[in-house]
C-alpha cells in the first residue's frame, strides 16, 4: 500500500518553463518535507511544512516554492527551472512530536531540464 | 555544525560475505541515527532507527550499532545477497530539531 505518492515519476521540462511536482500521503502525518538529490549526493532539504507552517532552508533558492493546501497534499513549484535544477526530488513525511519516528519517503520525481 | 561521513563511498563484495558499512558524525548530541537504503533511481527506504539511548538494532540480516561517544555507527549485513546491492545512507537527527543530517552514502555491489 503506497503511503507517500509522488507524481509524476519522471518530468521533462524546458529551461525556464515552470513546473509543479506533486506529493500526497495517506499517513496523516503533519510534517512534510521536500528534498533535492543530485546524482551520488545526499538528499538536500529544501523546505518543510509543520502543519501549515512553512519552513524554508536558508540556502534554498527563491526559484523554489511550495504549497500545502491540506494535510494530504504538498506541491513543489519551480518557477524558472535551470539546467542545475535537474535532479531527483523526494517528498517525505513524519509525525511531529514523535522524535523517534522515521521519515517516510516517496519514490521520487526525476526532473530533466532541456 | 553536524557533519556525517560515510566511508567507503563504494564497496564490492562477493555474494555470501558478511560486511560492515561505516558512518561517523561530529556532534554526539543526537536524538537518533537512521540507516536508509536507496535503489537506483528510487526513493529511500528506512532500514533501522537507533535511538540515542540504544546501542543497536536488528532486523533480519541487518544489525546497526551506535556509539555516541565516539560518533560512530556501523551497519552489519550478514550473508550478503545480490538483492542487497543498493546505496546505503545514514542520517542523524539532532536534538535541537527533527531535521536529518545526511551522509553521502555507500554504494554497495554484491557480486553473484
């Protein structure tokens, strides 16, 4: 049973053309994360939502935005993708307040920028 | 600032061997340490989570240990199989927030 779902699995966009990646969860977790992972590198946290509170990492470019319309869904918007934004984008969830709980990851969306 | 290091970056062993993957961290003030598995082009799967008060966790052929004082963790894989081939990442959760600090991973290849 899929718990964290990401759509699409593969996304191709053109340089500068806005793109939106989607994440949904059936776990009812109140924290949702977006990570960027480039080849052979560790995941890099872009931002996370604690309920409706948005928390941006200091080094996340302004080009990246996020929306969380409800508990189940979270979106990553890349306003003007550059070649350097080609990567795997991972969504994860966790239960805030449960410090010992792990993060549950989706399968990722691989973004290609032409 | 917490830093997590995994050595080696890549490891290739014959099927059936027991092996150890290493993870080190610079700040011992952690809530937990987690080991994840990532298959090529896929998301991350949590393997084991060790709380700061624990010394080890076991799941099947996997055993993870934690030594906070020395800033080290190991992931032991017994009787390795080709299906164990993947990248293994460790991540620590600091005691000031619930965000994860990641190592770059060890790419493991098990040769049939």
